[in-house]
C-alpha cells in the first residue's frame, strides 16, 4: 500500500508542474497576443497573465490529471480554461485570428525547446535532484510537443482549425467553421471508435496515432538533436 502510494506521489511530482505550465501558458499566450492585436477581452478578465492559478479548469487541470495520477498512469494530459477572444475586435480579424490561434502551440514549442536545453544544466545538480529534475524536463518536453501537435489539428475549435478558417477564402471558411459543432464526435471517433472497429475487423487502424504520434516523435527528435542531446 505504501509502495503504491509512493509511486503515485512520484508520478504526481514529475507530471503536475509540466502539465500545469503547459496548459496554462498555452491559454495565456492566446490572451496576450489577442490583447496586443486589439482585443482586450481576456486582459479585462485578468487572463493575460502567466500566473497558472487564474487559468485552472476544475476538470481539465485538476480532475482529469488527478484521476490519471490516482490510477498510476505514467502519462498525464489536461487543459486549462479557454481564454475568451472576440475575433471581430482584432485589428485585422482574419490575419490576427491566425496569429492568436498559433500563439498557444507556439509557446508550447518554445517551452519544449527550453525544457530540452535545460536538461544539460540538470547534470550540475546532486544526483538525486538531477534525476528528478530531468524527469520533469523530459515530461515537459513531451507534454508541450503533444499539446502543440494536437491543437494544430485542422479541426475547429482547435487552434489548427482557427488557422485553417483564417487561411481559407470566405466561401470555404464559413462551412468549414460549422464543423465545430461536430468536433467532439470526430475526436471521439478518431481516438476510440475507429481503432476499436479496426481491432474487431482484424487489422490495426489508428488514425489518431498517425496524426499525432508520428509527428510528436518527429518534433521531439528534432528538438533533442538541435539542443545536442543526441
């Protein structure tokens, strides 16, 4: 019992901070860029801040990660409260919508790069502290790349969907944006239904792994190589 509890505490200690910073700074970046481009909605609500406490979502930042820690999952995932953005108040709405949307995944990639680079410095710490810090930094690298890639899927209301709406001509952007009402069902199908259906039919079919897993591994490999960890 104590060993299991110790394992849960260990997993929590190496995942909570990386997940918390990844999801909250992602939202803060959206709000900050929107503010600079003319929409002060998030700023007036106090959401243009890198204080993670104001971005915490009870389900996505507390309950879901907490359950994963409790069951001993070696992997955590979560999200923060979405930052409100009124795209019509932006200086150049279509262009600025792209910039606001890209800001979240962009900051996640910056955090991933910094986390990987800091692994070098972690070796200067005492052995026990060094190992714990390295695990946090490795998890930070993983979760931030995962969030960046996942959110750039071209599916409204994900950031990639917002970018696609901003890039498409109006005749295509409007019907594409209407997909948002079905986004949850599409994600459920990609993550759960299609892989299970493939297994039932006797073959492997995991579109989510193709869309997310491969790109995540590739980007992590590039970052690791650039910072000299390979």
